């Protein structure tokens, strides 16, 4: 592998890793606090991409405007997520995991049907931000500009999420409920409100990720199913109940896929599955998942 190939693989791998993290972080956060697997997460991600297209249009936007569209679409999806949690999900927490799986799978089908009904079956496209759709040289290597843009936006969202969860009162409440919801309720914490806020935050991340992916993918009703598989690969490797684990796993899997493209191209399509197999054999609860996880999903 040449130096140029290494640089390109590194940048593309980090970019892909941050995209995977944005998609998977909400899935991991919801499971860690609410204790449920949301198979409709891909549907929310897909709708977020189309909402971003609806807000920003198909024409190229300035980078800052594009970033605002990412946030705006995420907020719209957060509002939809809050309504869905109060109106639908809240009434299912006491049911078996299989019942919740069927519900969320049905909701993903509803999302696909809604996308076809509103935006049609013809694939749509969203332009790259102005000045970020080409490539530039980094130490002699030709690197896609949008990959660098994704890394920058991913770091900004990661920083904001870290501050929210670790440095604010809201984050303290979320961590308390995640640790022991029954004790939190006994202490007077409004657990239902925390559940709604966490679910909305998870869907915000999914919607924002949808807009970030939009310039790189044809927008169709199958987009959600495609990236849901990748999101689950990340949370399985990182640990279903660990947001930091999702970050570590996303970067590892992103880099693995990118370097396999350069070195062993035939194995690149199977990189996510290779990661899952290796981690499950060595550490079934995931890289940073707790052993309590194994009991919760059994």
C-alpha cells in the first residue's frame, strides 16, 4: 500500500465511520436507556434524508446552510420521534421484545409507504455543499472533499452530544434513568419524560445522519433498510447499550471497510460481518457493552 492509498483509505474510513456513528448512536442510546430495540430506526433515518431534501432543495447549498439543514431536519425528526414515543412506543414497553420488534418493523414499512406516497418512487438526489463536491490534494493524495466535511460535522455533533450527556442536568437525568429507572422514579424523576426526550434525541441523530448521507446516495424508499443493517452491525460490535462503544465500533468498521477496499477488495463488502463475527466470538456483549446486556436481551 502506497502512502497516497493509505491517506485516502484513512480519510474515507473516518468519514464512513462518523456516518455510521451518527446512524447507530441513536439506536444505542435508545436501547441503553429504554431497553428496547427500535427496528424502525432505519425508517426514521430515511425520512430524515427526505425531510432534508424538502427543506434544502436539490440545489447546492453553502456549507453553513447545509449544516443548518442537517440540524433542522434532525429537529423535525426529533419532534416526530417524541410524538411516536408518546403515542405508540410508550404503550409497548411492558410487552415482550418480540412484540416490540413486530411493532417497529411495521412502522418501518409505514415509513417506506409514506415516502413513496409523498416523494414518489423515482430516486431523488441532494447536491453536495458548495465547494465540497470535488477532491483536493492532501500530501499528494487525492481526497474527496465531502469526506472531510462529514468528519468535521461528525466531530461537531459528537462534541454536542458529549456535552449534553456529560455536562448538563439533562444528561445527568438520562444517565440516572439508564442506570436504574426504578430508583430514579422513586427519587421523583419523571422517567416518562426522560424516555420521550431520549427517544427524540435518538431520532434527531438518525434524521441528521440521513441528511449527511443524502448527497452520497440515491434517495429511495429502500434507503432505511440498507443503513439499518449497518447501524445494527455497529451497535452489535460496540455493545447495544454503549454510545461510546458505538463510536469506537463505527470508526473501526469504517476503517476496516476502507482499508479492505485498498488491500483485499473482494472482502470489502463483508467487512461489517467480519467485524461482527470476530467480536461476538471474543466478547459477546460487544467491545464496551456491559455483561448485564446479555441478560437484558435474553
